[in-house]
C-alpha cells in the first residue's frame, strides 16, 4: 500500500485553528450556548468557502477534498481541547467545552479528541495529498471510515443515553453532518477501484487449494477471531448485568469502567457489530473466494483501533472517578487483553492486503480446455 505525500496546503490551513480558537476564547459574547453553536457553524461555513476558492481544481476532481480539509481543521481543534483538558495548554477552547459540548471534558471525550487530533488528522492530510496528485486513497479511506463511524456512534449514543443527556446544548446539533458525511464518504470510497494485485490465476488456484491447516497464519487468525468473539460476547453480557459470578468478578476487579454512568464504555456496539464480524471473518479465512473481507477488515480495524484507544485511555484517566478506574493490581491483565483485542484486526487487515490471492473470486474455467477434455 503506497503512502501518499501529505497535503501541505491543508496542513497550513488547519493550523489556523490555533489563532482562531484563541481569539474566540476571549470573546465575551460566546458565553451563551446558542452563540457558541452559531459561531462554530459560521466558522465551518467560511472555512468550506475558503477551501473551495483556494482549491477549486481538487474539489472538482473529488468533493471529499473539501470534507478532509474542514475535518483537518476540526482535528486540530480537538487536539487543542484534549491538551487543554489535560492542562498542557490554557486559554484556547474553554468557552466551547463549557458552553458548547461539556461532555468533551470526560475521560472518553479527551481520548477521542486525542485520536481525532493525531490519527484522523494524518489520515486527512494523506488522503488530501492523494487527491492533489490524483492517486488512490481507498485503503486509507476505509480505515478512516471505520474509525470515524465508531467514534461518532459511541460518542453520540453516550451523550444521549448517559448522565450528560441533560447537558446537551445547541452545538450538539452540529454533529448531525458527522452522521451524514460518513454515509456519503463511504459510498465514494467503496466505489473507488481497488488497487491492482499481481496475483495470477495460477497463484489464486494454488492458494485456494490449501486447507486451513496448511496456512498457519490464517489458522492463528481464526483462533484469535474465535477468542475475540467470546470475549466480545462476555463483555456484552457484563454490561447487561449478567448475574453470574464471572461477570461480577470481572466488572468489579478488572474493568469497573464498564459501570461508569457516562455510558460510553458500554460494549453494545461491539456486541452488535464486532461479534458478527468475527464469525464472518473466520468463515472467510476458512473458505476461499470471500472478496469482501479485505475491505471490511480495514473498516473494522479502524473502528476497533479507535474504540480500544479511547476505552483503554479513559479506563485509567484521572477524569474517570476512582471507583471506575482499573485497579492497579489488574493493570497488566487489562492492558494485555485489550491491546491484543485491538491488535488482532490490524493483523487481519495486513494479511488481507499483503496476500490477497485467497480472497479472489476463483478464475472461470477455460471453455476451450474444458471442451478438449470432454472430447
């Protein structure tokens, strides 16, 4: 997978978030939630107009260029928020976290801001750079799509269902485009042609004749997917208040953060989406020709990577009440289990991208050769 050069123009434009956020923080009129929402919407609108004016050719070639430019700006804002909440910087975004989206001050909010300000930011620059040079960015786009969708789905449902549901302000409705854009962007990314592979028909046939026991790496991944599926189901039962002793011990001694009333750590997204994927991916690694797996492995790698980063960080962050933090004597077990849970989908995606022959559709039989065989 080629790594495209980063978009320097977008990087320079996104850094304007520093003086803009600093100036807005000192405007006394922004002490009212409605004005915060209106000013935020105005800035994003002006930014979109600026991007369209300065990069009309790129936007005409691929409208997602404008989306990545605007989101790169918001990623810098998110990084500022995270650094501010951890007391590394002051005087930038206090007005927004107080009057706009106070739930960003939670441990989960801080870590999704860190992820958005680093991983998503680099992805935006890489994808915008690929558009500038008329190159493909399908794999980067799929990873971003999974990560972004998981982030926004968990965050929005937690805001609505958790203890911060009474703190929803007008700025919350600015997240509506964040629900619509991934749908449109996902269709655009999936519609891009896949990168060409060097797999010949003979290579595909030879690889697909091998059983699972002849492919030790795939066997290890299948075992991982089975174990990850059971772990996902177990944690889902834990957050649903399963009365068994094992669930009781786990939620109080290993992951008490699952009980936090903010509702972000509830593992129901995993249970509804990741659990079925584990079963389907294990099937695709066992039986050849499942051409959908490389794409969806990237999507789920992005989603699980983002979710695990936020979950692990928030479980030990000082903003999480002490009673819900991971006990010190179980840090090792917690960290290893959750790190392996996050690492597995990335290894699966890497395997699918590097050796895709097993997932290709079987080549059609040669009619001429079949005719000669019959006669």
